[in-house]
C-alpha cells in the first residue's frame, strides 16, 4: 500500500508529485498491451519502454533488459516458482508454434502481485501476475490469456497505439501553439481521446479473436477464454471496494462484452470440450503458489490491516470489508452506504496536519470542525466535510515520522463520527509478535471429501465471502456440487 487512490471517494486531491506519477503511468500504458486483468490497475510511472523495441527471433535474446528490471521491480519482483514457470513456458511455446509467427520468441515472467493482470511488450516479453495464475482453473484458461498477449505483439498493437497518440498530440499542439487557436486545440484533444479509446477497444477485440483461434490450433479448449473472463468478472464483483466496470473511455471493453465475443469465436470453431483443458496438470503446477497480498506490503486479516514494513496496524469497525490495493487500503459495507480509505501522504517537516488535510481534499472542509487532538498517543488533526450525497470524516495522523490519512464516508447527512473515532483510535504500531506471526497466504490443492462446497470453503483464509471466493477460484457456479476425490484450490495461511 503506497500513495493513495483518487476516485474511490469523491474529493480526493492528488498532490503535484502524485499527479506527475499518474501522467507517466498513462504514457507507459500506451506502450504496454495490458489486457486481462483488473481494470483499475495503474501502470508504474518509473518504467519507460521504447515504442519501437527491437524484434527478436533468437532463442533467448532479450533487449532492453533494463526496462524489464524496472518493470519487474515496480510490480513487487519476480515470483520464484520453477514448476509454474516451466509450465507457462511450455504453454507459450506450444501457442507460438500454432500461431501466425512461429519464428518469434517469447519469455514469460510471473510478477509478484496479487492483482489479476497480464500484459506484453513489443519485444516479446510476456507478463502475468501470480494473482492471474491463481485465478485460472485449468491450462486452457491461462493459455487463453497468453494467446491474447501474443496476439497483441504479433499485431503490433503497442506500436500502433503509440503512433496514433503521438500523432494526435502533434496536431493538437500545432493548432494550439502555431495557429493560436486553443479552443479548436482543446476540441481536437477531446476527439483524439475518444478516437484512442475506440482504437484501444478495437485492439482488445482483435486480440481476443486472434487469441481464440491460436488457442484452438494449439489443441486447447477454445472456450477457455470465455471461462477465464467469466472468472475475472466474478472476482471483480467480489472486491470490497465495489470496483465497477470501466467506462466508455477505458482501454478495455466491458468484461461481459468480451465474454460474448470470445464465446462466439469459440462456437465458430466447434462445440465445447473439443480441445484439452489439462486441469490436473495445471493444479499441480500452481499448488503452493503465493496468493493475495505480500505481507511485507501490508495484509488484511479479517477486519484488521497489518503492515510490518510501515510498522502500523489498525482495525475497521464491524460491517466493513477491506482490501489492500496498490495505492491505498479501501473498505466498504455490504450495502455500500459507508466507505473508508487509508493511505500515507507526504508532508513537509513541521507542516500543520490541518494544512495536510486541506491540501489533499478538493471539497470544502467545515472550518469550525477542524480540531487538533491526540489519537492513540499520536499527533492528529480531524475535520468534517459535507458533500451533496456524502458526509466525510477526515483525519491526518503522524506516527513514527510518517503522515497517514484516514477518511470515512457515510451516504447522505449521517455523520459517521462514532465509527470513525473507533477506527482512528485503533491505529497503532505493529506488535513484534504479530509481525513475526504474519505469514503469506498460498494456494493449496486438496481433494474434496464431500459434495458440499462449504466443507472446503470453510478452510479458506480470506477476509470475507469464503464460499463465493472458493467457487470463483475453481470455476464453479453457485449451487454446484463437488466430486469427492477430485482436487480443488483453496487459500490457506
């Protein structure tokens, strides 16, 4: 958990340093053909990838390894899972042989991130997160993701996208600066934004269709793409932050739209079950894979958030489910009427905490509500902000030389202050014994003893909705019965 997330709660203001970082991320996203994963993922700003990365045909030649190293570091490092790595490499080689460019070479990297994402670089580097690998239920599903990414490279989508964006920027700049017509320049920028979004969506559809064809030619179940996208849609719906599908300007079409497309493409090839799903081998390859948050970067255990690296912990009030994202800890109640956000913010030495709140909040703050106080023994400032549809309680707290912000929102005019006070009062240093006992979660493949999914779901070490998460993790629908003796994925500590 670093920085903070704008958009989950209205009113958040990005400091200049963070705005610059997100702008850099947008430029990187134009070069990366990021595809399969959670739509809210922001690409790291530290990475710059050449638009015209050299093409490779050698067995293991990889140019621009400096960019690769930066990218891997930005996503938490590379997962050391030799069996999983070998299996993904084997799948990739099989797909390449069946594809339109069997002369190309590719290298797969498993990123140490619990989010569900995959992307490709023009030079043939493919990236999948361990979160994506854990979500897939069989070989054909992860092969569908890799085939989609290979299609982006084969079709030169990243380069074409970058060329379109640079051309639009040049036209807009000429009109604004040379012709001295800022109004028309602004209109052209808006038109280019829509055109780029449409172009990116068309690229995703094109890669989806090409990926399904390659999947089938390689002998895998062509319906694996639809199953994986269905699992992605279901797991997104389980997120406690209530993340929604992307809007019309997102680079990815809505997941249901993509499911319909890949299902039609698979039906044109043949009936379900013609290709192999190779489920048993896949389960063997992912058994023991790390799952969810890396505890060193913060972990959720029930209603408690623990971050050994920052040395802090807190507990949210009853009724809240929380998740640790790349930018912040987010929480919501089941009905969505209350939300919370926790993040770390920059502050100048000696800067009053009331100023920190004002500097990071766009909406008006009730001046009479600003109060300096001590919270759990730490210097803090708290305030009230009332928007049109939400009422907010805000706090900035100094702990261990760092400044943290805690925000709770309640829909309507209800003041969330009682729950807010309990929450901020729980912020405290991590106890040494608690930090030592925090172990990463991992995937365990185990045989079912009964037909009832609740038996295995009861062993899931997840913060909430264990049955729903078990079903999604194994590609099962609600009401499904297990096959005694058959193996399934669960998440354990």
